[in-house]
């Protein structure tokens, strides 16, 4: 990734159109406040002129004092209004950008996020757009007013005396060059720093999400070598940045403040030669000192541009990434049979499925069984196109699923994930995610069907209880049942259950099976099975081994075959028997 100085402006180019008048107003207000800021300086200049020609009287000073008293608060008011306006523009732009990024992320293939460490993804998508605030809300009005002040002051200095003006501005070109150099260094260093900091966020997120394991295996909290290395690296990068930046920044500040020595020297010389009057000399001492302030403000702003440009480039990469191909078509399906035809699939370059073919018929239950890591979940994930096949094709109702619009496909498939994701929202909202138009009664009916109503009713606020990330209220099995209720409510013709009952206790498992029986009637059901006894009645069992289907048939047919499935079933029943005996011994 190479950062582009103008990336941040390109990023919001399409959103900025509607905001342009407001942005212009902010800039004009900022310029207006700059002009008013000059009035007190002009008043002092007038005063020195009056002193020099002996015309200073109380009557002459009062109007000046009054003018200054009025302009100072008005200048601040104008600048405040400018900042307020630019903040509104910034928040609108950030809002639009966030929406655009969210929409784009929903359209990207899952594979895009696989190689993005979670820390980086979070930083880029959530935290980074905030930086736009710095650019639009602060840098634009402050930068405009700083540049405008600099132009006005320079013009004024030359208007009063060009020789003194030359002395005042002599160092300016050098400081501009230094500003450019500092910006370049900043860009380069910040880019490296940012990627180190992303690594660190990724490592910390991992550390936090694995907190239970950390507590049990590592009670003293010894930080893993990768996290420790990331922390060290970020620290050394920070000092490296300082080491490279300080000489440039130091020289800039020294030069920019040194112009007063030139003003004093040139002024003394011209004064002695009788070329200028005392009031002109004083004017340059006062205004020449102010001359450096806007340049310093610009320098500080430029420093931030590096950060902003880098985030803008990262966001642009996401926005420019090719979305998952979507025909948008709505096809007339004859049925909802799913047919895998010689499907192969690889995560990046790791081949997982090799030539998988099977048909899951409408109205039937197809179960995928096999050892862990065989590729069962991967087969399930390919059905709603969470990933696209590497080779072969998946047909739904006779059509290649890639020819079907993603909206139609998503509507056709209900999916219960192995580790169900609940949003931070009420229970009702979480269930309603399956069908935003469902009434409260329908939500409750779905919860009853998923055997979730009883525990939901016992929650502190029933269906209005907030659950989600960090919520300690629900057990794994309860979360699973809320996810099931969501799928019941969606009432899609194809249902994929990825070990959906893995967390449920034996008591409610029976009830869930009953509920599922009703839910699954007439649908195409694909179950990734963990507990073999739950799928013994399936119409078709597919045994997956190392990314291939090695056996298929009904439970009885596979037992009669006495192959891999029969062996797995024997292990399973032996283990269950053992479990039951232990339970009996304990009671
Ligand atoms: P199963 O469901 O049978 O346990 P999976 O389909 O989850 O198996 O995994 C099959 C293989 O694919 C495993 O080797 C697993 O490590 C790998 N795998 C699963 N998900 C990913 C992923 N997102 N990126 C890379 N490899 C993955």
C-alpha cells in the first residue's frame, strides 16, 4: 500500500457535492475571522503612527479601543461558526462514508476478510473514518485561515515597506521546503508505523478474545511472544519517528522564529539611514512576529495529513475491491434442490474440497458427517455463497447459484451457524433479524417453535432484554435457540444447520428436534451433524473425509455397508453408552 497525499479528498469526492456550499461557508467565515484578527494589529499600528506624528489624543484613541473591543469577540464568533459548520460537514461526510463502507463490506466475498487481521479490519472500518473529522472539521478552516492570514500579512508588509518585508519573509521559502520534507518523512514513517500498530491491535484483539484460555493457562498474564514483539516494534518505531522528525521540526521552528532577528537588523539599519520611520519599524516588529504563527499552524496540520492520507488509502482499497459477482437476477426456480457438481474449493491456496458431488432434495434431510476438519462446514458455507467455489458448480433449483441474484439466494437460504452471532440489541430484535416485518406475535411463535420462549420470558425484561456481545445472560444453548428462532421466522425454503444442536442439553435437544421437524417440513435441509443420533433418521447421510464424499446412503444402508460411517457410529454409541453409565453411576 502506498499512501496518496490526496487520497482523503478523493475518498469523499463523491459525497462532498451536497456539502460544498456549507464547506464554502465555513471557509468564508474562517477568512472573515482572519480579517477581523488583523484589526487590533492595525489599531496598534495606527497608535504608533499617532505617537510618531504627535497626534495621539484621548479622543483619537477611544474609537480605536472600541473597534478592538468589538472585533476581538466577533472574530472569535466567526471562527466558532466556521468550526461548527465544518464539523457538520465532517459528520455528514463521515456518515456517508461509513454507509458506503458498510454497503461495500456486505458485498465483498468472505475471503477478503480472511487475510485481514481482525485488528486491522476494525481499525480501517470503524476507527479510521473518524480521522476525516480532523481533515474536514479542523484542517480545512484552520488551514484556510492560516494560509489566508499568511497572504494578507505578506501583502500588508510589502505594501508598507518592501525592504523590511523582504527581511520578514526571507526564511519563508526555506520553511515551506522543510514543511514538504517533513510531510514526506511523516508519510513514510507513519505508513510503517500504522502497519506495526495494526499488527499490535490484531495481537491484542486475539489476546482479549482468548481471555478464558489466557486465564487458565497463563494466570500471570505473560504476554505471548508475538504480542510482545508487536509492542516492542511499535515502541521502537515511535522513537524512530521522533528521531527523524525532530531535526526537521526543530529547524523549521528555529527558522520561522528567527525572522525577527532579520527584521530587527534590517530595521535598525534602515532607521539609522533615515529610510524608514519609527512607526514602520514598530509595525514590522509587531506584525513580523505574527508572521510565523500561521506557518506554524500549517506545519502542525501537515503533520496530521500523513495519518489521514494513509487511512484514506486503506479505505479506498476496501471501496475499490471487486465485490462478489452478483447478477441481481430473480430466477423462476422449479424446486429448491441443491446439487453440488464436482465442487472443489480452496481457502487462498489451501485446497479443502476435492470434486464433491451430491444432490440434497427438497423435502429431504441431508446430513454431513465425518471427522473434524474433513470439510463439512466448508460445504455448508458454499451453499449461500459465503465463499465461491474454486471449480465445479452448485445448482439450486436447476440454476448455477452464481446466476441467481445474491438477494434471491439470501432469501432462499436460512443458516444457523455453529457459533451463532447475536447483535447487541433486544431479544426480539435479534429474532426479528430473520424477518424485519414480523409482528411481536410472530416473533414469539418462532421463539416457542425453537423452544426459546420459556427462558426468554424469564429474562429480566423478557423479549426487550438486551443481549449480544459481552452479554453474560445467555448460555451457549440459549444463544443457539435464539438463532434457531431467527431461522424459523425467516421461513426460507432451504435450511442449513451447522451443528446447530451442539450446545443444547439433552433435555431440550429432544424438544428442539421436534421443533426442527416442524420447521424442516417440505424444505431442503442440510445438517452438519455433530451428534450422530440426531441425524440417524436423515433421508441421506454423506460421509465426508479429507474434502471428499466417501460414502452416502441412509443410516441403515451405511451400517449394512460396514464402512467408515458404521465405524464412526460404533464409536459414537459406545461413547454415549459410557456417558449414560457414568451418569447412572453418579446418581
Ligand atoms: P469440518 O466442518 O469438517 O470440521 P471445516 O470445513 O471447518 O471442517 O474445515 C476444513 C478445513 O478447512 C480444515 O483444515 C480447516 O482448517 C480449513 N479451514 C476452515 N475455515 C478456514 C478459513 N477461513 N481459512 C482457511 N482455512 C480454513
